[in-house]
């Protein structure tokens, strides 16, 4: 029989090993994050500041765009000429963010525009109202949809529709919105460890511990928006779909659970049931990727012509 005896010295040693292990873990995570960010800047400069890509006349929706990563994604798209809808549940903060972005666009003579639309992703009724309004008012296809909004609610509270508020906001709402508006390709990206307000509803002691341990290795919201922006703008990912990207934009395989076809079908059926989505239901206008490329190439040609005229 093996017996463990923990003395005061043993506990001290155990605590020391635990602290060293945590420190090493975060050091390696930080090194990977920093090297990944450097790789992104070096190999994909268009994802950061200037780019000749013209998004004029395009329409983009960014959920949760009143602050954090979503705000800088919306700003980056608008600076390239896109008409960006800031889809947020907080009217005051959403309108303020749209005004601030438009002021920046005006200052730098950018052709894009930002506007706030109310959207509560935890409410399937709100999602349907938003999608219907988009189709009625815009009357054209959607070019870019960034499902950025997310919450962390540990209270397990329920919505008026009887859904878990976190599950509804983080999965069911984006699932219904995407299906109603139909994006043609779909990818997922981990933006890195970013300082945002997503932990605002977690206990203060947990929030303090996470911020204290992770602060040296976290990114600002502005830097956290770079990887998602690259997925929106990159021509090299035109036909990429169903992929998962790391913060350094290297694609990686999903977990075995995510690759399970039976679980995937079950999740899809359950999501349809909980959101009330009918088979094949879609309000948006779908176009082939060839049509998207033809339009994009025409815009890039116009950009080069204007640059030659000015140059």
C-alpha cells in the first residue's frame, strides 16, 4: 500500500512547483503569441495598417462592435470603404461607437461609413427582426459577416424564450443570423489572448487573477482585431471555408469531437430546433465566389488606375 504524507515542507514545495509550472506555461504561451504576432506583421502587412483593397459599395456586419475587438474590426473595414453595420445590444454605446468611427473616417477622407443597428443575439426574435430589416433596407447581398459578440455569464440565467443566455448569445444567435443572411464561405479564427470586457460578469477575484497572470502576454483590442481582419480581406483565403486559424493565421485541425459527423448533425438539428430555423430558410441573397472575385478585381483595377493618375 502506497501512502502519501504531506508535511508543511511538502506543501511549500508543491506550491513552489505549481507556481513555476504556471509561470513556464504562461511564458511559453506568451512567446508563441509574440512570435505569432510578429509572423503576422511580417507576412501579412495588409492585415494591419494600409491596404489597396477597395471595399467600396460592400456591406459588412460586425456583431458586438461597440467596443473591443469588434470595434477595431468595424473600423478596419470602414477605412477600406465598406458600409459597416455595428450590430450591438447596447443602443447608447453602439451609437457612440458609430459616431466615433465616422469622425475618424471623415478625418482621413475614407469612403466607408458606420451605422448602429440594434441586435440582441440572445433573443431569436431580435435576430429575425434584424435579418428582416437588413434585407428590406439594404436590398442587396451581404459581403462580410463577422460574428464577434460573446459574453461570459456564470449565473446560468435564462432568456424570455427559455434559453441559456450564454449559449444563446455565443452560439444560437450567430447560428440563426448566419443562416438567415447566408455567407458563402465560413471560417473561424482565434484572435489571441486579448484584453476585452468579456469577463465583466465574472467574480472580481477570478477576473483579477486572470488579468494579473495573463497581462504580460495579452494583446490590446486593436491588435486582436488584426487576425479577423485578415480573414475578411485576404485574397489567398477566397475559397477557404470551414477552417480554424490560430492567432498567427496558421490553420490547424479541429478536435476529434468537432470532426465527429454524428455529433455535428445532432448539434445542427438541435440548433435548428431551438432557433426555429426551417430547413433551407434564408432571407439573404447568395452569390457565387466567382461573382465576388469578378467584382473585387474590377475594384482593384480602378484603384490602380487612380493611383497612376495621382502618381
